[in-house]
C-alpha cells in the first residue's frame, strides 16, 4: 500500500518522521477511513492507541511514520479528514534489515514469503497475508492451516 | 453521586443489572458528558473500554451497573445522549461487604475514611478522595502526602 | 453484513448470546481475518479488547453477539480460525429501537440515513458510512464534509 | 485551561517538548488529580495510555506537551504528585493552523465555534464543548441536539 | 497452575462463574501480585482490562473465571489483596473441546504439545510454552525457532 | 534486572534512546518472553501498548529505553525474538532524581525502601516490591498490609 517503498538491502534511514495527533472529537467510523487515506498517500505505517484525555474523554492518539518529503501530504489529509488544528512531529532513525521475497508452492497455489536476512542468514520468514487469505477463501481452508503449510515448506 | 446507595451492612444483591452499548460513531467529548449524566441518574458504576470494531474502527464499549428498577431511566439517557439504537443487558449478583465511615483528624482538617469490615475486623481503609483533594488544594500540599498522613493516623 | 438482520420495529430480543474467547497465542494478522469470517457467518457484532494475561502476555478478548440458533456456527469458526480450545457464553437481552431508512439527496448523490424512532419521534439520524465513503472517494471530498452535508439536509 | 495559549495565526512552533513518565505504583484516583494540576500549570496537553509493564503490571504512560520554558514547572508537579523518580523528554515541532472564533446564536443561547482556516478557507468548525454543555444542562436538551443545531447554523 | 483442571474430553460445563471487580485505587505493582494469587487458588483464568472510570481515572477491570465451588475462595483473596468492597459475578457456560497431550522430540529435547480434537481430528496444536522457554534458555536459541521446529515435527 | 544501573545522585542523562517496534504477527506468549530478554540484556525499561493497525489488526507497540551504547544489543534481541524487520529509535533526555535506599524493620523482617531526594528532602518513599512480596508469601499476610506497615514505619 506504500507508494514508494524503502529499498530491500539493509540500511539506516535518517529521513523518517513520526507525526502525532490527539483526537477527542471524532468518531471511530471516520478514523477507519482516515487510516486508509494515509496509507494510500504513502505513509509507511499508521496506527492508533486509545488514550485518556481531559474531562473524562476517551480519545485516540493517531501516529504515523513517513519520509520527510511526505510531511506536507500527510498534514493535508489530517487537516481535511480529521478534526485537528495542530499536528506535531519529530525525526527518528529507522534501521531496516535486508529482505528478500521467495515463492513457496503449496498444494493450493503459490505464496510469497518475505524473509529477513542478517549476515547472509535468514532469521525471519513471513508468509504474505494477502496470498494466504486468498487461498483460505478460495479453497475454504482455515487461514492458520495455510500458514502452517507454508511454514513447513520453508527451509527456515 | 449514586441516587439510592446500597445499605452499609454486608449483603448479597440479586437485583443488579449490567447494561452494555458498543459505540463507533460518537466522539470522546460526548462520552465524557454521558458518563456524568448516567451517574446523576443513579447508575452504581459507569466505565468505558477501548474496543476494536469492524472496518478498522476504534470504538468504545460503555458498561454500566444499575439496579433493575433503574433500567428504563438508563435506557432513556443512552438513547438521548449516545448514538446507539440497541441496548443489551443481563443480570448479575453483587456481594457487598459491610462498610462504615470514620472521621480522621489530620493537621489540615478532617477526612472521612471508608472502611471495609469482615467478621468484625477492618480489612480495608480508603480515605475519601474529595476530602483529601480539598485539603491538598487549600493547603497546597501534594495529594499523596495527604493520603500518607491519613493512613498513618488510622489504626489499620 | 449480518445474514439475518433483526426486524425494524421496536422489540425486546431474549434470544441473544454473548460468546467470549481469551487469546494469547495468535497474531493480529489472523484476528483481522477472523472478525470478517464471523460477520459473514451471521454474527450481530464482533469486537476485540486488549487484555493483560498471565506471564506478562498482552492478549485479546474476542467478544461476539449472535442469536442462540447461531451458536454452533460461531463455535465452528472460532475453533477453526483461532487457537482456542474453550468457548464460553451467556444469554443477554437486547432492546432494539424502531428504525427506518430514509434517502437523502446531496449534491453528489443519495445517501441512506438510518433513523431511530421512539414514541413516533426521530431521536437519532446516522448517515450510512458506505454511502458517504463512496461519495467521498468518487468526488474527492473529505468524508467529514459529506457527513456535514447530509446532516444539514435532514430535518432532525 | 492553558495558562499561555499559542497565537491564533498559522505558525510552526519549534519550542515544544514532550515529557513522558511510566507509572506502575500509583492509583487511578491520584492520576485523575495529577492531570488537572498539570493543565492548571500550563501544560498544552496531558494524556494517559494503558501500558503493559514488567512483572505482569498494568501501568500508565503519562505524556504531556509543554513549551520548553515550562519544563521545570512540569517536573516539579510530576515529582510532587506522582511516584516517579525519573522524567524523560524530547523536543518536537508543532504546526498549528490559523484559528478564529465565531459566535453562533441558537434558540437556547450563543455558542462559540472554533474554526480552522487554511488558504483563507474554513476547513473545520468545532462548537465549544463548555458552551454546548451549559445549554444542554440548563435547557434539558440532549447534548447531541445542541451540537446538531450549531452545525446547522454554521455556513461550513 | 490451576488446582483442579477440567477433564480432557469434550464437555459442556454449566458450573462456571465470571467474577468482576472495578479498581481505581490500587497500583499496578499489587495487581501483578494479585493475579498470581488467584491462579494459585484455582482460578481457571484471570485477566485485566484498562478502563476509563469517573473523575478522569484510569482504572482496571479485573475478570476471573472459576467454578462455582471456588467463589468463596476467590472473594477471600479479592478482599484481602485488592481495595474493593464489592464483588459481582454471573454464571456462564463453557464448551471445552477434547484435548490430548503428545510428546515431540526436537534436537534440543522433548516438548509437550497440547492438541485440540474434534470428530476425531486434530484441529489445533500448541507447543507448551514452558517447555519451549526452557529449551530456548538452555540452548540459547530464539524462542520462535523452538516453536518453528516443533511445528515442523508435528503431523498437523 | 538492569545490567548497569544509572548512578544514585541527581543527574541529567543525554545518552538515552527510545526504541520502538510495531508488531502485528506475533503472539502474546512470545511477547511475555521478549520482555524478560530485553531487561536481562540491560534495557532500562520495556513496555507494551495495544495499538490498532491496518486491516483490522490488534497489534502491539513495543517500546524500550536504553543507553546509546546498548542499541546494538537490543536490536539483536528484537530481530531474533520478534517478527520485525525494521527498528526505529530516537534520543531523549532523562532527568533522574537523587535516590537513596534505607532499611525498614517490620515485625516480619526488613524491607528496603527507595527514597527520592530533592533539595535534601525526601519527597518519595517506595518499599521494594520483591521484599514485600517475600514477606507476604512467607508470613501469609496480604501484600497491602505489608506495604501499609512499611509506610507507617517510615518518617516520610
């Protein structure tokens, strides 16, 4: 969903920003929509936490990660689609590991697996959710059975 | 804040009800207000939890405890002040311990302490928050210092 | 999304059940999937809360509401798609208000509005999210502007 | 509640600080009190999140935003009123939009509405909660009805 | 940790109780301790949720499941170890699936795996956490590697 | 549990780092384990919050505080023991108050109390949890009674 994904080799990215907004006058319905808009516009990640705000208000802390050059695009969406008049942010460093994508053949079709590599060794293997979900729905098997099958087929 | 408080002797109350409402289209601002209204109308307790609802919506689960005879009053407020069209509830049993209220004299004034009694013995002593708060504000002492002082003066 | 929706007139439903499952050995990825499956199979509502479980584990409490006749279908999905070996449930009463659906014409197209009725009076008007979302996306207007427009056009 | 509010024109504020404290040995009663004290002393915002801490402890993460010159005042309160011995903080940037305040006449009295302005255009209109609450209580109308009325009267 | 565990064959248990307590005047430190005490005394499960209580208080909802005959034991601990003066509860039904325990030999030692059985078929396999943890610590391998190994060795 | 604790006199530490990881494909069981590993390796604090992630996923935000020189050790554990391929971090300032440890003699044995000192004055006294817990278990007294006794014996 990310418009310009980071490269696949191991690298340190110093150009990342975390944006935060506190919201106590917006409904959950709208927040579900806002998350999608932010991803579509190139946010690297977006997530909410429940917070306790003044006057006994359950509120939401919206957090998002984006590259510095995307700040203005994110602000634009936050102003248009949420109820905030103020947006705060600060820089952070992201260390991304080398990743590669392999293809695993299951009895129901192929699944992409994202692998994390360090010192030439695979330390992580994550079956792509969308592939597994498509198989689970098409073949009417439990999702967890699809994952289990993929894990078995990987030489971890 | 409760309109008709339960009696102070130990008893089992079989006439209590828990009411629940899921909310995904209301703001935190309104929810702060609703809580007060429900207490004023005689709810024994009201509390919110953050929940994950469909379509990526952060929602709120409103729960309240009231006696069976108060159900209609509670429903009325929930319909008027929240955005729900459905209200669910079920009975529960409440075991309330014997409680008594004693007066503790601190250097800044008196504080009511609520005590829990079982088999004639005090197993719990809770200084009243509003009393301690009033002292903390008037005498400009930290709230925790007021509590500490009260605890010292109680023969626990 | 509900397979057999409750009727639109005001009624008390005594045939509802709440099912609960505690989960500490399942990933968030799978839980997103499970929620959809339960709705598709006829759950009236499904929601998660974050809970603190033993051994310092962040866990999830899955709750769902369904009619008594759907219990077996729900159990089947929970066993197949989650990691639980035990499912608990209890009956509850649901009071549902009269609801009717009206059509509101905005400058961008029509939106269904769900209204709550009590004693012949409208006490609640909720624009349908999917209609508003479709307009927001097609006409590239902020979602909140679509809602604001609909609210203006309703004689609340 | 903020002692020295930021200006109303659009501006970037580079002098803001976020302070954080983790708390696992304080009661909810005291935390309700601490929030008020921090706002009174000039915090721009204060909010809590529930966190999972070591040894199976549900804890609270207290976060607050203040200007750099207020750090010492905030620390003082945190040490006096909470149980922490350590306070952490870091700078952040706040982009605040132009805001103006208009007066809306409802059938029950006037309500201040805070509006957000960008490129000379209103993109946000928030009725002041305290005004709406006062009307709701005095005229015994649901709070949501007051908001709905105000929204209708604004030329958004 | 449960004193009298339920039987391993599939069964419906109608003798289960859920106990609930709201807490806003107790610290996280004590709550970590209380959970262990309740498990030791025979609770089938104990878990906390963060709740929003009156007067801006972050509170904790303690929930526990136990058999009807254990209610008094649980109450005793709740009164002694928490700050509550009232305890509420209601009955629920638990449907437990057939479970059996198999032994899986890994390169580092054996691991018990709990399996769920329905219609004679294994639909669930959960490696015992304590076994995997002991191996991970003794052999200095990542815990997830131990689980992955066990899953591979099971004929799921 | 911290490998190299900060000094006991009041100081400002500019060499602290906060590391964050978002997790939506890991179970609660593993997260309980990871927390211990991070503390053992010298993290100053580790804590989780429940977050709402894309595709309706309940996720966990892992946060930890460590000194700059420990970053690599922490990354190593996060890669080995969690499912992440990316780790983000940023510097923060920690103001730690002067602390000293005194010994309090109760009727059941001695308890260490950590005290916070400012301008030569004690503003905080925290009985050590592990000492109180050991007494509570050995002498079969409620934990809260042990704390109450220690507080009484301290000249606060």
